[in-house]
């Protein structure tokens, strides 16, 4: 199971989609086990279409929690 530091949440206002490397992204043929950093640069959120730059880790360095804290 992926650690929170390895899971990324989309930070758009309406979305909240969480990319889970354990699941990948079947819609875009990203296999399970693919780390967020290894996603193609043109990968987009399957829910809202946001690019990778609008994602933040759920925990750890660079996360919203770390920035608040």
C-alpha cells in the first residue's frame, strides 16, 4: 500500500481527486505501481483535467499540511 507521501491530491477548487500509485489510472493506461513522479508530463487529472503542477502530496515535504505547519 502506498504511503501518504506517495499519493498526490489535486488541489483545484472543485476536484479533490487523489492519484494513488497502487491503482494507477486505467482510463489513461497508466499501470498500477506507477509513481506520480513517473507519470508522463502531459498526464492530466481524470476528473477535472488539471495538469500535474496542480497536485500536491497528501503528506510530507511539499504537502498542503507541511506548508501550513
